[in-house]
C-alpha cells in the first residue's frame, strides 16, 4: 500500500511539474481598466483560455510546448504574439499585461436604397429538431462552434441571430456571439468591433439575438459562431441536422486553436438579413 501511494504521489508531482501555468490580468494600456473575455492561447495548438469578468487569466501549458508562442487577441486591441518563455518571465516581474487599443478598420458598406421596403432572407440551417443535437466539444474557455452563412442577396443588413437549443436546465452563463469574414472556407477576421454577449435560454427553446443595434452589413459569405467564455460543468446543446449536403458545422477546441470541419453535421443556427 505504501509503495502504491508513493507511486501515485510521484505521478501527481510529475504531472504538476510537467506544465507551466501563466497567471495574470489583462488591462487597457491607456485607462488601466481590466479587459474581460480576451482570448489567449498557443497558436494552432488547441491550448488556450479566455480571461474572466475581471480580466484575470490562467493558462496551463505543457512543458513540451515551452518553445511555442502565445497569442493574445481582443476586439478593438492590437494582437500580441509573445514567446512563451518571455511571457513567463514578464509575468513574474509584473502580472499585468497591457493591451494597446487599436482602431479596427472594418470595411464600411452603405445601403443607398433603405427608403424602399426591405425584403428578408434566412441564412443557415433552420432545423428545430429536438431528436438530434450537437454542442460544444468541451467546457474549455474559448471552445467555439459555428457555420458559414451564404449571402444570396448582397448587400445585406443582419437583423437577427437564432440558435435552436435542445438541452434543458441550462446554466445561466455567458457566451459570445462572433462574426468573421471567410477565407479559403474557414473563419478569418472579425467583422464587428464589439463583443456581443448572450445567455442561453433556461430550457429547450430558441436563443434569439437582435443584431440591428450593431449595424452589421455584409456583401459576401460570413461565419457566425458561439463561444464558451464562462466556466460551467453543464453542457448546452443545439438542434442538429445530419442530412447529406447540409452546411457543415465547424469548431475549434479553444482560443487561438485550429478550425476543424464536422462534415455531415449541421447545427441549428440561422441569421435573418434584410436586403433592398
């Protein structure tokens, strides 16, 4: 028994020593205000996290990745790429990471005929099935799921986002609704300049988000996703479409990770847009 316990303690000690834990607080360089829900992670390694409401982050990195680079990104701020070793040294000297505000130059599209009666188009996967469901692949902060939306009548002003929720007794947690441009079939750059924070419904109904305050106008296909930004052990699931030819769901495990396509798995996300 003693030797078994010693072996267990050795394994636990080895596990703890085999990783580097980065801890700190993200703040605006000019105002000193803390920055919530900032993405941090190793580039394309599916090792990442999101800062909490107070800008505090904890990122555990295996020793095998000690030569990798940490990327820190937030809407409205310049992206930081810092070698892991250098970031570890900097955090020991000062646990505060300052982010420089950056004017996001989003392409401005102007609709010139808004005085006419608009028409509407629904993009995405309208399934409301309660029999099949998909969800976040884990509860890791930064876990993200979404799909490409095809714009048939550009330019189009986005009106509402809807997700069909199948799970019940959902936690009252925060998720982020993201919009990206598309490059080579994958999400590329954000097309909005502010965070859209949403909360899932308590039970299996619709999550509906009014997009009109954000004045999002698109003229080509875009990617929409929901991102897990607040810890919870309870899963949130959405309607699924497994029919052939459905627009596939795409996902990434955590912040700054690589995107993967789930072929023949469609998720019940739709976006309603107006065109003239």
